[in-house]
């Protein structure tokens, strides 16, 4: 049978993503919970370490309580320097960057790829398991991590070069106005780069590429459909952002900051897989056209 190389419309992609999310919600939720729970525990440890000096419950007791809390916070940072809390926060950040984020997204990408590959059989709800997707993500973790740090390094290099160039221009009389144009051009270039590289980690997990090969693959796939990809990514981010703001507005009248925080955490776990499904479905659609 001849492969269908027609590109999907935006409505078709949204419909496919909705059905995938609804059918495989248990697996997606468990994966998300598996990685979010350790982060919650670590954050609680940081908070518990400060409880002897800071009364966090004051935050939920009105304006006067908030003012008293921030006074305590200022005193705590002045006396203790906040060194332990800062170190623990740094540890959480490094774990999130090097462990949680790569394997979490790798698991989402792997699951979505299994769904779209068509090799799951009729009872795909049982075929696609959490253990398999975690195993696939762990397998691609080193390549994901090396590609991530390559992009971070390139980003820092770009920022340094841009800063040096802007510094030179600022020292030349009469050329300061060019800085405004330079900043606008840099923003446009940054947006272009982010969209063009949006399939980099998808290529790492699904096609087992890494580093420069993954970057070149993303640039190749996004060459001719930049604006469609841009609109889909922006639409996805807007929908998720508005959903988060709407949910926050719903739970804000509830008493106690802990209840609001817990419900917000659960909501984050629920909607977190959606963006990964969007990216993988777009990756498959672009790859179908590229083949």
C-alpha cells in the first residue's frame, strides 16, 4: 500500500493529539507523577529546612501576614545567608536539568512515537506500558543530555558574542541607535532558532540521533513549514498558559496556600504531557512529508 504523504491540517493534528491524550492518559499521568513527585519532595525538604526560622503559614493569612513573613525572610537571609537553602535549590535545579527533564520528555516522546508507529496491535492500551517508555527514555538519556548541554553551550557563546558586539557599538559615538535595531534583530533571530530547533530532542529520542546530527535533522525538517510550526507551537503554549491561569483563578478562593499549591501541582501533572504530544505529532507529520 502506498504511504499517505499528505500533510495534515491543524484541525487534524489537534484531533489526533486529543484522542491520543484521552486514550493514553493513565500512562501519561503515571510518567508525569513519577518525575514530579521527587521534585515535590525535594522542594518540601528545602522548605522544611527553613521552617524553624520562617513561618510559611503567614503567607496565607492576609496582607499583614505576608508583610510579617517577608520581614522574617529578610532577617533569615541576613543572619544565615541562606546558604543551605541556596545549595539545596541548586541541587534541585541540577537534578531537574540533568535527570528529570531529559527522562521525562524522553518518556513522553517514546510513548507518542509508539502510538504513531502503528506497531502496537489492536489492544494498544495494554501494549504501550510505562516501563517500556521509561526504558527507552533511559536508553537515550546520555544522547539527550549531551545534546542539551551542547545547545546550552551554544546559547552562552551566542550571548557573549552579542554582548561584546553591543558593547563595542555603545562605545562608538553616533552608533547607539543601532543597538535598538540590533536588539530587535536578535529577538527575531532567537525566535527563528527556537522554532527551527524544536525537533532536536525529538530526533534524539525517536531517530536515535545526537548532538550535531540531531540539530541538522531539526533544521532539515523545519525548512519549508516554518510558519505552520510556529503557529502550532505558539497555539499550544497559549492554550496551556491560559488553562493554567484559569485553573489558578478557580482554586485561588480556596482557604490555605497548601491546598492551592497541591491542586496546582496535580493540574500541572495532568496537562504536562500535552506539549510533548504536540511536538511528536508535528515531527511525524513533517517527517512524512520529508520522506
